[in-house]
C-alpha cells in the first residue's frame, strides 16, 4: 500500500514518564522507502508544523519541516530539519524505536548529537545525561548502549552514511508533499 499513514511519536524518560509527543507525523510506506533506508528497515516519518506536547502539557508547533529516521535495534534516532540555511541533523541518543499501530515510542536518554548544515558536529546535553543517569539510576548496560549509540551515530555522520544525505531528505519530503489525497487529509 502506498498510503502515508498518520502516526504519533512519543518519547519517554527512563522512569517511564512521558517526555514529549509529536502529534502529526506521516509514516512513509515501506514500498516507498529508498534502497538506503529499506536495506536497514528504517522507519521514516515526515512532519511539517506539527503540534508538540511537552511533559508539562504545554503545546508548541514545530517551525520547520522534518524527516525522522528510526533504525530498528539502534540506540539513536535522527531528525533532519529543513531550515532556511540548509538541513540540520538532530540525533537523539535513545532506546531502539517501537512501532505499534500508529504510535512510535522510544526512551530519550538526553544526550544529543547535532550536525549542522555546514557539516560541524557537536555532542550536547552531557550534563543532563549525567544528572539523569544518577537520578534515574541507569544500569551499566544502559550507559554502555548509549555510549555505543553515540559512537555509531558519529561514525555515520563522519562517513556521510544514511540517513545523513541531504538529497535523500529532500526527496522524501518532496514526494510527501506531492502525495495523492493530501488535500483530504487536512493540514500537515
């Protein structure tokens, strides 16, 4: 089936409390995945100006279109944000994704990697990770998995490997904007 399906993305913290929800995302049908993503069984979602609900109930709307890549079994996910000056990749160190019906969930472990449109790489929120590691008492296996995810995602970035390919991000977004039936779905 070539129909984009609306999905919710919910991230949680290690203790199980809700961290953040993205309300309107569109799942790219498996048949429309490009070979680079199909080969790794990536889950690809697209959004544009989606309402985002924070743990405290406050709601804001994302300001730029994004294509998100979730890799089964990997301890990170990648959000490619299409900004005026180019594509910025925001990588969450997180548990592997779990897709059930129209809801994709994962546990966010605070540590993030950003690759700017210019290609610079930064690891951010180490202090938040260390604080939550103590507060939530992450077991050694979680710390090891997050460290492994950090190494893997930075290697992918430096190697220019999927999903860190601007042309592919734009291709997914443009195909989504031209999808049949979009008018009946209402605003993205």
